[in-house]
C-alpha cells in the first residue's frame, strides 16, 4: 500500500520571476533562466533534473518579460515537422522532459522568493512538492541525482522540509542562506536536522559554512510558515526565513549535502555564468575536445 510517507512526489514549483539585474545588459530582453549554458538554456537543465526525479507537473512562477520560458517549453509542431524531414536527431533533442506537463502563474509584484512559492499554494493542494530555482543547475554524475536522494530521505523521515546544502568558503557565506545544524547532529551522513537558518549572514554571525543550494522538498506546512514570516532584507519575504519559522513551529527540517560528484552552478553573476558555460562546453560530447585544445592554446598565447 502507498502511504503519505512513500507516495511519489509528482509536482514541482520553479520560481523564475526574478529580474536578473546583475546580468544586465544580457537580461534586458530575455530572462536569465533562458541564458544558454552549453547547448541548452539554464532552465531546461532544471526541468530535466525534475523529470529524472519523477516529476510530472511543473509550475513556473513567472514575472514580466518571462514569456520566452513558456514559448520554450511549448510544442512547435511546424518546427518538429521540418526537423523530422531534415534532421531527426535535432528534433529528438527538442523533446525536453517528455511526460511533463507545464503550468504558469504570475508573481506580479517582486515580493521575495517565499512569496513566489506562496503563489503555488492552491496548485499543490495537500501533496508534498519540490521547489527548484530556475537559475541554478545541479550537476549530478552519480547513480542517483541529488533530488532523487532528497525525495527518498524526505519520505523516510517524514520531514516537513528537506533542503540541499553545500560547503562554501567562510569568505563567501554572506552571499547565501546558511544553515545551523541541530546540536549533536553530525553533518557527515546523508541527512541531518537543522536548528536554524540565516539569510546572507556576516561572516562573524554565520552558524556554519553550509550554504543552501536551492533545491527543497516541502509538505504543505511551508505555506502557513510563509504567512507567519516577517519581511526581511529589502522588505521582501525570503524562503530561508520561512523555513526558520517552520523550525520554530516544531516541524522537522533537515539538510542533505551535495556529494563529491555533484556541483551547483548559480547563474546569478557574469563570473558564475562564464564558469558554468566553460565547464559545460568542456564536457560537451562533440565539441569538448576542441574547446579544451583551444583553451590550452589561448593560455599559451596569454602566458
């Protein structure tokens, strides 16, 4: 019998409403989530990751100038027909996340990423669901992806929230939401309970060097926690603060660390975007070798 604890998670929420101002002028007329990394736009990697984890329904929380995301995941029968006649392999590459249905809602006012998640309350109903930020790629090379492991751990522990974390330099903690492991909890295992979270703390106030990688599994209690969240930095509602409220309300919140074979790519600044593009270009099956040769040659020229 399938119980609530081990029922498959079918739904995911992907916030993509952020303005992407740190990537101007590249994002003046297109969403940062649609910037290409290697052969695909950033958000396509996110959707493929969700599909691999068993997700069949994805809700995009959009904003202004985000219509190209909807266009990208919509079918184009005329293009498919032409490619069937001229380039079947390319047509197959356009089949992104087969079996996934897409839905869209709008965050009309930029009120924070917790408010973006709140837009999904009616859509998810009473089901557990995933939240995956559309501007962050998690590359997994292991047998199971990070999200697959998170979903399993979430069901086994009956947690209200399971989130991903990665180790970062102490000099970088001010850039992220940072978690505080619960007393007596070792952080070397698959999962560990949390005692608190802080959004972008000063180095001296950071409770650890474990930064949140924006992948979450929630039950419905996140919505009441968002309703109880006070506006934070910039007067907006932050998901990190809402998860801290969940802990104060007595819910189990746990973290899972990225494995050594996993890496987070945050497409939030030009530096991180350039690094992501280079890494994915170097690993490309067709062009990776020639790109590596070119970089070696370029390094010699500069040197």
